[in-house]
C-alpha cells in the first residue's frame, strides 16, 4: 500500500533520493525498478527489502569484483522475435551475451547461497540455455557481423568472393602498371562504383578502353570504366554476394527462431536480472551515504541517532529524534534559517527510506511502520487558483486532518503562519491538539511562543529547538529536544546594527508575560549551554582517565612481559651453564680415564691433579649472586646502588636519585621511576659467567669438526660419543653434521638413528647421498642453526 502521495514525496524530496538510487543501477531494467520504488506499510515486505539491501552491501564488501553485469536489455528484441520478425546480428549478439551472463550469475550465487540467500534464491530461478548461447556466440560476432564459421556454405561463399575479388584487382592493377595504359588513366588506381571494380579513364581516351561506363566525375573529365575483361568476373562476384546475403538471412532467421522458442523464459530472466541490479544499486547507495540498516518493529514510531540529511552536500550536522517513543508530538521552534525545515525533512526521509527498503544515513535507527506519511512544507501560494500562503497551507492541513490516524506521521512546517499571529497561534494549537488526540506522530515547526507553552503543559508533547550561535549569527543546525527555541529577533537585530534605543523600544511593546517568558528561555538556553559544556568536559575527563588507565595497564603488562622474558633468559643461561659444565666434566672424566691407563705412576698422579684443578675451575662458570636484602626500605639511594624491586621480583641499578621519595632504576633495557618504599638495597655482586660461557663456545667452535667417525666402536661407546658430539655441535653453532658408522650389519646404524630420533637437538636426519657416503653415513640437521 502506498503510504504517501506524489506531492508529499516531492515535498520531502524522496523523488531526489530515488533519482540518486537510479544512477547507481547498471541497466535500464534496474533504473526502471529504482524509479518505481515506493515506501510501503507492509511489514514483511519492508523486512524483505531491507534484507535484500543488506545482502547487496555484504556482497560489495566481500566480493567487490563479482561479475554481475555483461548483459543487455533485450526486451524489445525479444518482442520482435515473438512477432516473427528476423533479428539483426547485433540484436542476436546481445541476446547471446545476455544468456552467457545468466549462466555466470547463476553459477556465482549457487556457489555463495549461504552468504546471500535472498539473492541466490532469485538467481536460482534464472533459466539458462547454453546450447543457444553457444550457437549465437559462434555464429554472430560482438559487433553483429555473422561469422564465417556460422555455416560451411557461408564460409565457402566468402572464400570464393575473396578469390574473385583478388583476381579482378590483380588484373586491374596489372593493367594500370602497363605503360600502354597509363596515359589513358586519370590516376593509376583501382576504385569501386556500384559495387564493381572500375578504372578512372580520361574522357578523351574512352574509345581506347573498351568496357562499361558506370559513373563519371562532376567535371566530366573522368569516366569510371569497367574493362570488358573483368565484366564477367564482377558479375560472378555480384552473384556470390547475393548468395552470401541469402545465406546470412537464413542464418539469422534460424537463430531468431531458436530465440523465439524461449522468449518467455528469457523475459523472466530479464526481470530477475533487473531485481538483482536494483538490489545492488541499493547497496551502492548505502555505501555512498554511509548508511545503516534500520531495525523495524511493530507499532508506529521513529527513533534515530545522529541522522544526516542525505541530500546535503558536505558534512551535514547530524540530529537525533524519538517521535512516538518518548513523545507523540514535537514542536520545533527557533529563528529563521536555523535548519528547522531540514530537520523536518530528515525525519520524513528516515521513515520513507526505511519503508522503501533503503538503508538510512544515521548511526542507529529503529522504527515501526507508518501507514501514512503527510507533509505540508514550503510556500505553495497560487495566483492562478487565487490561494494565499495561508489558504494553501490550511487546505493541506484540512486534507491531513481528514485522513490522519494513530499510524500516521505528520510533518507540518510553519503551522499557522500567513495570517494574524494571535489567530494563527490559536489555529495551530487546535490542529496540534486534534492530531495529538488521534495519537498521530506529529512534528511541527513554528515561531509562535504560545505553542511552546502549549507543548510544555501536555503529556507526550515535547519542545525542541535548533541551536543558534549568537556570536556568529549563524545556526549550528544541532537539534536540541527538550528545550524550546527563541526567535531571537532582538539580539539578531542589535548585532546587525539596529540602534539600541529602537531595540529597547521594541522590547517595551511586549507584554510582561512575554518578557518573562523570553528571559526564562534565555536563562534556560544559558543553563543548557553550560550543562553541555560541563558534560563535554566530563566526557573529556572520563576519556582522559580511561586512556590513563589503559596506559597504566599497558605499562604493567609490558613490565610483566619483560619480567617473564628476563626469567626465561635466566633459565636459558642456567641451562647453558649446566650444559657447559656437563660437557666439560665429561671431557675431564674421559681424559682422566685415558691417563689412568698409563703405566707410569707419575703420569697418573699428574692426571689426577690436573682433573682436580679443572673441576675447581668449573665453579667459576656457575652464576653466584650473594645479595643481602634488608627488610626495610632505605631512606635514600645513590647512583650505582644495586637494588631489588619486590613488586616485580627484579634486580636493578639506580641511575638517578629522584625527588619526592622516588628513584630511577634501570632494569635491563627499561628505566622505571619507583618510590623508595618499594625499593630494597642489595649488597654484593653477581659473579661473571657470560664471558666464561662465550670462551667455551668459541673454543668448541674453533676445534669442532662436522663429522664423527664411529667405525670400530662398540654400540654403547658409540652412543655416548654421539650424545656428547651433538652437544658440542650445538655449542659450536653447527647446522649439519655427518655420523660415519659404516655399513656392516646395520646394528650400529640402527642404534645411532634410534638415539637421533629421541635427541632434542636433532631437527632431522637421513642416510647420506651418493656423494656423502651413502648408507654408511647418517646426515644430521641440528635445531636452532
């Protein structure tokens, strides 16, 4: 059901929205559907249309390169084919491309039916004709020319025509190159007249060139003669061309007949393609307006936040409104050029666009379904019909009152103007009271002070105003619900230069009640501005507090992460030291065993002494920290002091003695300002270990060889050697090593590979290639290299 007449849609500029929508359609069918789009009061239809728009918006975001075009509006050609007319090649070519697009679009939505269920359901009804599409594409080229391959006969005819033309041109070109003929010719060229090849012969040499005259120049000095030698060949060309034309007509007739058999199905395809094009146009418009999907429910109401008039160029000032939620009647007052009419149209457009299935330019929008939308906006004075502005507005109001009910949205601009102010205000109050009694959802703009009091004293009525900046004498266009507006005529007149005495004289003509009301409104505006400023400051302070809390949490998380990293590093260093100790101790034991095999008692004693010395030296590689931590915080610290931070479980060094009971402490790469009461002095220093570990690693890297020969070893001895060798490889930073175990029975190889499978240093292993020793060598890749 149509909820607004054409005049109302024009007053609210809905027709301009529709024209803008139509420009986003890619096809005439889509544009026609867009221009025919109208708001409805059927809730299921509104929900469905909004869902269509939503799917289009999603498709444009997820599949922006989707090929949904490439088809044409072929309805006229289909109608001609249905009437029995033979279609031209270009029309058939467009039908073929359209059938190809049908197949492509149907396949696209079939593969994405879960993402776009509504559009996919529509696309599933598309009827494709791949055989006809292939025949059309094969027979007719994109420009409309019938292809040589359309039929074997056509290909043969065109081949013979080309041969005959070549023979004729070859003969004539040979003739014009002949020295005996050159003096007869006006120009040494071959041209065409009446579809036949001719030569331009000078008038005086007509008798020297026997043949048929087909034309002459404007001056008569040149005759275009077809030499008798090529007359028969030209005749043959004309016969072949006629046969070619007949064959082309036959091909086009056959193809047209095939299309005619499926005209109804293709017409249905056109409707579906037009529907998809309209949906995509709605999606593109939503993207252009940065619009959102309105939430639609039962009842008659409209609530939106930060809505923008979609036709205002540049950055429109957003407004918010809740008609039918917190109030049923809204009286909008304020100075001229303050944006009241724009606000009124924005309210109307939000309802009309939503109920037409379009997304709305707002941050948030909820609405019920209005059964009718009425609007009386603008000056419709008519000299022809002898109607004044007041009469014209009253006629519109009378029409509105004859139909408005609880499901109606009524928008009236400058209610009661154009007549005596007292009578106009009285009429305006009566009209608003009647609409309010019917529970119509009404927004009315006015200058009458009586309406402000009228709205303030009745339930579910509300005042609103459009803010005005008295410093710049310009409207801010911000809608403020809950505060009546002032005309501000005196202030504006004063700032525009009217003498103060005249302004005061004018003010004296106002009644005391009017003066008090104006003063109260002025005080209310000042209080409102102060409250707005305080609210903004509170919002800013809250935002600053939030950012400070986030920063603190981020810094705390960063410190905890660094603490974790330091602990992990300490554990890694400890593992490194333990590994180095184990490797060195194993080396000492192995060397000691070898020395003990010596027959010399002196050699055995020297070996024992050397082993004890080296074992004592291992203590220097063990990290030892002896800190004494007092229970109480120090009163002061000095630069260079080693301190403990119990809160973070970290040690650090004082880099600056701060003020106000704080100190700056360097913890790793981080500098912290820490209160003294959170610091404990640490006495003692950690013994160095990094240099020892580095020396061990360097020594291992220098002496390390990338191959270990295990041949001749027993299995248990070989496994011990392999395990130590892998540790040495890690210390030396080797990335790949070669274990030489020989081929033999394979027992040693199996045992070694079983150990490699369980060793944590081994990334992978394999038997050697042909140039690496084959199955007698196992190649091992080391982790971390």
